[in-house]
C-alpha cells in the first residue's frame, strides 16, 4: 500500500499561491495607508528679545490632512534647544496646550495639538508658537508624533517637521515595510515540492 504524506499541506500551500495577488494587494494597501499621515511644515520669525540673553523666535506651523477629529499632533522640543514655550494662537478647529521642556529630568517639551474636526483633503490648520531658542544659528525642523483619541502613538515611523515650501520626505519605516513585502513575493511564488513517498 502506497501513501503520500503531507498532501493536505501541499493543497493548502497551492491554495495560498492562488491567493497571492490578493495578498500582495492587501500588503500594498497597508503600506500606502501607513505612508499617508498628517504632515507638519513650519516657518520661523526672529522676534524682538525682551530679556537680554534670551533669543526669542516664533514657529508658524501648518498641519496638513489627514488628521481625524480628536486625534493629536504632538510636537517635541529638546530641552537643550528650547525654553519658555508659549502658544501665540491657532485656527478655531484646533485645541492646543503646551508642556515646558525640563532640563533636570531631562524631558522633552511638548505642544499637543488636538483636531476638533476632521482635517481632510486640502484642508490645513495652523498654530503659532513663541519660544526661546538655546541653540546656535536659527531653529530648524523637529520631531513630532501622531496620537489617536486614546493617546496611543499611531505614527507609522519617526516623523519630522519640514520647512514650508519644501517637500516632506517619505516615511522611511513604511517604505521599508513595502520593500520587505515585495522582496518576499518571489519566495511565496515558489512551487511547493511534493512530500516524499513512503511505502508499506
């Protein structure tokens, strides 16, 4: 009597191969959704110094879609570079509050921006922030996070503000995910081998 071990495994593998186009499409959609995230651009203004030795500046941030209502953009401020954060103003569909940088812990300062309505399509919202610059030269880009309505970090990868008028870079983590998935496709296309024969 002759039997074939593992025929069930072979059939299941063949079925998975038939589903390859659908799986590849799902991978591409997942990666594309990860790349699509709210972007933040900035411009800077050198303000008159009120206190001798304190170099005052203003960031004008523009937040571009998509950002769902009651989700957050959380801007981070290195305590070695920033001090005395003061929200100067924002558009009406935003709620903004700041946490000062702490040099003793140390801990980043934060400006947390909540969307009160969906930011979709070509919609943008703005925030003006005054601060004391502790670094050399003039202020540049900084890190930020995307938070959902439960304050979970949903950023697809580390994000960076970009100078207004320049192009934001693609999210590196999401592009790596896409590349990894595409590299895995040839392995999935390999025809499974028949299980070895046994006889009694």
